[in-house]
C-alpha cells in the first residue's frame, strides 16, 4: 500500500514526459512544414542555401528567408496567446475563459483603432502600447462588472460580462471607423488576425513582452494551484488572492495585448490550448502554463500553414482558420459541460 502513491507519481511523470515530447515533435514538424509549404513549396536545398549562403538571392531562397521569421513570429504569438488563455482561466476560475471571450481582444482593438483615428499611430511600438492599455482596462472593466452582486465574480457572470463588454466595444470600434474610410482601410487588414506580416523586427519587438509575461506566469503558477481550491484555502497557504490575481492577470494582458497588437485579434488559441492541456495532463498550473505555450504555438502555426495551403495561390489568414475551428469547439464545450469553477 505504501508504494501506491509512488507508483501513481511515476505514471503521471511518464505520461507528462510523453505528452511534452509529443508536442515538441509536433511543433518541430510544424516549423519544417511552415518553412517548406505554402502557395509554392520548396525543398531542403533552398532551406540550406537560405541559411548558409547569404550571397544567394534566388526566388526560392528569398521566399524561404521570409518564411523563417514568419514561422518564429507565429510560434511566439501562439505561445503568448496559449499562456494568456491559461492565466485567464486561472484568474476567473472558468475553464472556458479566453481573451476573445472575455472581451480583452476587443478592448485592445478599440484602442488601436482609436490610435489610428485620433493619434495617427504607425509604428509597431505604438500599436503594442495602445493594445496593452486597452486590454488591461477592458480586463479590469469585465472583472469589475462580473464582481457585482453578493456572489462576487462567478464564472458565469464573468463570461456574460465579457460578452456584453465585447459587444459594446465592438459598436464603438464601428462608430469610429465608419466615418473614416482611411482608418477602415488600415484596420480591416489588422482586424482579421494574421501572422503573415511577421518579420525579424516584429520578433525582436515582441520577445521582451513574451519573456516578461512568461516569467510572471511561471512565478505565479504554484500559487494559482492554491487559488483553484478557493480563496480561503489559498489564504491558509500564505497566498494573497487579490495580489495573485492582479499579477497573473497583468501577465495575461501583456501577453495577449502584445500578440494582438502585432498580429491582430486572433481568437480561440488560448481556449483551445489551455483546455486541451488540462484535459490531457490535469489541473496543475505549473504544467498547464508552459504546455499551453507549446500547444498554442503548434495550433497557430498549423492554422497558418493550413491557411496558406487552402488559400493557394493566395492565403487565408490564420485568424479566420482559428475562428472556424474554435467556434464549434466552444459550442461543443458549452453543450457538454456546465460552466463551473476550476
């Protein structure tokens, strides 16, 4: 009998290791496919030449060189959105929370379109600053509305608050854009959500936000496990629930806001990645958060590859693919389970 817990731990460790290796292999295959496949496919010779022969400027080599930062940018955005979804599910104690469902993406979009209309923003840095501010204020607004009443911030109230806030902010976005055709022209391409514009400058700009968000998320993960058992249990373990929610939400907003600013509001990545990992590996946020990053990176890269192949000789933006896949999955989850606390 005394060996039973040890055997269970060994089984869990082996399962977790196997899943990690599976996702690492999947992501590696996605990277290879993203570089080689698209409206026109290339071979390994083009890849090797692109990496090691800087003097070559043939068409194939040039396209491969453009796909390499695009692939890396897709991985970073997917990882950020995956971690953001996991953090928002932890903070709200809602297994189907997601930046798009809670209206955070819409808040970021509102501030970006406001910047385009009234501040004439043009640089990626300005996009990021406004998107993060908009996402942060929207997250505070949704949580404040969802906390009204005796029961406080319940999962169902937060989802309803997020849906209502998203609808209201979407109407403001339309009100700003419609009289300003130049804003509509700029915004409509960004609004779809795509990693097609990913470049080395985007990668360098996004990297600090990704690192900071990941470090905060990793630091809060053990305490989030205690928070999942309830505020009173968390307090008994020395955790300050209010401060913990603030830090975790800040990390989620920074990750989501930076990704949204550079790639547009790509939906459902956080929901799909975090929910999939929790279903496979259980509720431990020390595992969920990094694995959600890995799963989100793989999902978004697959969506980008699929959009290129399905839209050939053009491409379908990744945001359209993720919405097409995510909406029915969300409906299925809502039909099969009650919204409950984690």
